[in-house]
């Protein structure tokens, strides 16, 4: 088994695990965490694809590697905005839940 | 096959218009942020006609040359570089977006007027985010690269979510958070599909992929994941849960943008994926699933809309239903029926539905905003008398409603008639039943509102705010546009076919 | 290979821990460790640029943000476990997740050999960019439009976050003001780390054109130093309406746009660079871009305005 396949399996497990957590955890912060797990899994798949595409003296295809950097920055921005919304909700209501009150 | 070469200046004539369409609003965001205060509003108002002119010029160029406009950003050809492309569909979507942004912007001047001194939170955020949404939408309509489209979708998400919670009430913050979580899940699924495409075919450019994609599991998985992600963003049943509180809770101009335009972007990308990336694949079974979800959305959304006590929630549930119509396009237009004359008819019907719903729904949300402002509430049971107090606004609501019901003359009638004829002619009559039932239900909830509005109040109506004729005129103008779409003869619809793979 | 197997098992194990931990704070701590392990995977996958970004941004700043949030939410997080979904939903979620994972595993095994790659094309054209780091060439030249729009995404996230402030706090400074404690441990740590961190940040940014590193990694470390300084009470975050702050935020994308638009005239296309000046122009973009990104990242961690504006 090549290391690309090994980490490919790892990425697949992370996506599934994150998806499970996103659906089942009631706390929004845990959902945000789960979203980051799925993200890591997806980014790792970019890494696997990049590693498979090693050529021209590069250890990996630079295009998917660059895309991951963009993706990581976007994921951080998403996390920051989600956390800000969650903390504001907590300030306003004293609770941090997505369940509807009515 | 297109080879990557550094070859500056190799875009089609008029290709720079595509750059302008994205760059102008985005530069406006930067300027608003730098100058702040009253300038955010001024910059938006100055850029509105300029952006509309760019959209108009793009449409004219596509129509004149009968060809796709292209621009290779940085002079780099795909697969290494990123291309912007405008076909007939992109041009039309840009034009409609430009018109709606201008209308909604004019309307919002009162609600989001900048303070004389200093900077107001809500006005600053609204005008800056409005420009960002415009830039994001144009980037989606013009994007020719799956990853660039991902960034464009994120731009749109980050501009759209804060609009929901602009007035700061706790329930709108909750709605915004829920919307964000759905949108993020959608983005990450989309990205997962994109990397599968790259891993299998070594490209992200739609033109290149369409030549390389074969009928095999990796392509099916990629398109399924991307479609699922986009459905979550488009709020197609059963992913609709986030939409009603978000669209109903936002301030009226924001609701108009979100319901009219923002949810159309993921739909647009599903159309791109299914008709441009995967031409010639056996997808009829999957298309039936999309159609079934669409039908469920129409029936569920309309029935729930009928039971709403608040006007804005009613309109939001109606959006859930009207999004359903968009997806009836797929079982009627996807292979093996592609090439069949009725397939083009169904495809065009879906697109016309996207446009006419955008215009009609924007008018209706703005009308609801004026009604709520005048009454101080939007309880449907207590609307009596508003028809006499704000006749123009209620008329505009009714005219928008024509489009939702699919009655002539309106854009909605054209769209639904096209879907209906395609369904009957292709022998898929069950979709026709759904279209007709949805129309009846829409008639139900629109007439419910109109009947209450036109009733005589038990006690004299006391308005908590006076509404300027100017704002009512903007709403009526948008509603009239929705009606006028019904008079567009079929010839201009040829514009939509430019650049469409057959 | 044995090392990789251990690493993969560890990563999955820590991920399971962050999902299964009852306490949210513990889960977040697990996530930080997870991020660092993932950074190691990136090293193993021959992607040092990504490894740096993952360690600094994915694990570091994201971890800091989530740790701060879980501390502030505190008790409510524990209470929310009462809302755990029923067995049926858990079963359905597990089924869906296992199916997705299984499907992805199959697809990973089905990926074509030899893999399609753009590496030769990146290499063939890199001379025209004047850069030696291929990842930077993709980010700043071939796909510069993605990078430009991505910086706008960051700025919009910030505008959106600021818009969450209550009206009376608009114009105030983000986050809470930390009291300065001249004798505190944190102050000492900050005073020692700040100069070092800033030098490291400048180095990582500077080598980005030839070696792993660049504007995003450098900016993240700058941002971390800023956050450290505010946490130690050495500095307060500036109020959101301050003109100099706004200019700092837009400087990078503004210069990027200016040079990109100049490309119409001097290189024949938007975001194109004339080959002779490409390296210089990219550097002129990267310096303000790094500062703008650093400022945006630090402010995204700080949150919406929470301090009374000074009138």
C-alpha cells in the first residue's frame, strides 16, 4: 500500500466521522468542530491527489497544494464567522442552541 | 485540446467586460471599507448604474456575436489558468441581477440611510454586503473553473449570511447561524466533488472537463456530491429547513436579495454541472430524483405557506415551493431526452422560472416590508384595510403573485407553460399534475393575503409609519417587470441558447 | 511507511476522541492536537507549504478561536447534551457516514494510475513568474484571481462579524480589553516571544518565493503575535472605525487590484505580469497583502466590537 492510499483511507474516514458528528451533536460549537474535521478530510484528499501527481521534479502537483492553502484560509474565515454568531446568540439568549423555541 | 501558454491578450473581443463585472463591485467593497460612513451608500449608488451598464454591454456582445465571451485571467489558459466565460445564460442572469440590485438599492435608501455624522452599523454593513453579493453572483455566473466557483460561492455565503441578522434580534442570529452551517456543509461537499474531478481528469475548467469526463463511478460520485452540496445551498426540499426563518427574519431589502437572487446561484451551478460538465451521460434516473425533490418542495412549501400566520414567513415558504419548479427542468431536459425539441423547451422553462421568480419574489418581499413598516406588524389576520392605505403596494404584491400562480400575463406563466408542455409532450404527465397543483395552491395563498388586505377593517386603521410614494413606485416597477416578462416574445429566448452544448 | 501507518492511526484516533469527548473543551484540545498531526501528514505528502499553513492556521488560530469560544460558553455546552438526538437519528447518521466513507475509500482506490497532473505545466511556465516556489506561482500567478477573491472572502467575513455588534458598540474596539499585568507570566512570555515571532513571520514570508512559506503562513504568525500581545494586555485592538485600521485592511487587496488592472496595459491581461518584472511586482503585492491578511486574521479571532466606543 502506498502512502497516498493510506492517507486517502484516512481522509475518507475523517469525512465520514465529521459528517456523523455534524448530524448528531446538538451543540453548535461541536458542529463547527465537525465541519473542520470534514474539511481536514477533504483537504487531505487534495494532498493525496497532489502526491499521486508528483512529476517534473516536484514532490507533488503544486496546483492542488495551492488550492488547499486557499481552502484552509476560507475554512478559518467560516469558523470565525460561525463562532461569532454563536457567541452573539449566547449573549442575547443565554443559551447556545439551534433548537427552535416555538 | 487547449494547451496552456502564456499568451496575453488572447481573450475574445469584449472579454474585459467579464473582468469588470466582477471587479467593479469588489472594488466598491474595498472603497466602502476604506472610506466608511456615508461613503458606503454613495459608492453603491454610483456603482449600480455602472454595473448594470456592464451587464447590458455583456448581453449585447453575446447577442451580437452569437458566441461565448471568454477571458483568460492573467493570460493563462486552462487547465493552468482560470477563465471567465459568458454564454447566453450567464448574460441573462447578470442582466437580471443588475436590474434587481438597482431596484432593491433604490428601495433600501430609506431603510438604510446613512447617518449625517459618523458611521451607522447597519447602513455600512448593508451597502458593503450588497456590493459583495453582486460581485459574488457575477463571479458565479461567469466562472469557468470549478475551484474558482467555490471561492465565488463562499464570497456569496459570507455576504449573504450577515444580511439575515442585520437587525440583531436573537431569532435572526439563530437563523443566520443555521443558514451558515447549511451553507458550509454545502461548500465542503462541493469541494469534495471538485477534488474528485481533478484527481480523475487533471483539470477544473468546465470546458476541459466536458471533453474528458467519462461515464464511470468517480464522475458520478463527484457530480452527486457537488449536486448535494448545491441543493443544501439552494434550499431544495428536504434541505429547506434553514430558509424560512432566514429569509423571513432579514430586513425586507435583504430578503428580496436572498430569495430573489442568492438561492439562484447554486441552482445555476447545478445547471452548469448537469448540462455542461456531464453532457452525454446517462443521468435520467438521477434527474428523476431531482424532479421528485422539486415536486415535493412545490407541494410541501405551498401547503405550509397556506398555514402561515405571518406575511413574510408565507412568502419565504412560497420561495421553498418556487425553488421546486426550478428542478422540474432536470427530468424533462436531461439525456436521453436532450436533443429532443421539448428538452430545449423544458430547459428554457426552468431558466425563465429562475428569472421570473427572482423579479416577482423581490417585488413581493419589498411589498411585504412596506406593509409591515406601515402596520408595525405582518400578521396576516390583521391586514384588513391595508389595501386602501397602500393600494399601490398591495397591487404590486398581487402582480408578483400572478407569476407565482403561473397566470398570464407573467414570466411565471411562460415558465410554467413551457414546463407543462414539455411534460405532456414527453409523456411524463405526472410533472404536469404537480405544476398545476402548485399553481392552485399558490393562488390560494396569494388570494388569502389579497382578500385580507382588501377587507374593511373593523376599526379605523392606524399606520405606525407613512410610506413614501417613491418606494411604492419601485416595488410596483419590479412587479410590472415580472408581468412584462410574460410579453417577451420567444425570439429573445434564443439568447439563452447561445453557447449551450447540444 | 511504518511511521505513516502510525500517523494515520493516531490522526483517526484523535479525531474519534474530538467527536466522542463529552466535554467540549476537551474536544477542542483534541482538535488542536489533531491539527498538528495533520500538519505532519502534509510533510509526509511532500507539501511543506500546506504543512505550515495547517499548523499555524488550521491548528493554531482555529484552535485558539475555538478554545476561547468553549471557555465563554462554559456550562451551557454541558447542558446541551440533554438535547442528544434519538437512537434512530443516530443510527441513520451512522449509516450515512459509513456509506460516504466506504464510497470515498472505493474512489481513492479507483483513482487513475498514472495520475493526471499539472506539475509539468507548472514547471514549464514557472520561469515567466520569476518565482521558484511552485505553490506560490500557482497562488500569485496562474490562479491569482482565486487568491484575490479569497482575500475578499476574509474581509467579508470580518465585515459580517462586525455587523453582529449591538448598535451602541459600533465604532468600539473588538473583543474584551485585557488588563495589563506587568509581572504576569503571560506578559513575560509575550515579551520574549513577540520579537522572535515577528522575525520568524518575516522570514517565512520572505522565503516564500523560493522555499516553503509565503504570505498566508507569514501573516498567520504575525496575527498570532498580535493576538498574544492583546491577550497579555500589552496592546488593545484598535476600534473598528479607525481610518488607519481600515486602510491597513484594504492595502493588500488594493495593491493587488491596482497591479492586476495595470496588467491590462503593461502585460495584455488582468492579473498578468510582464515577464521581466513579474518577481518584483509579485513582491510589491505580497508585502501589503501579508499585512492585510495578518490584520484580518487577528481581527477575526478578536470578534465583533465589544468595548464602548470613545466619543
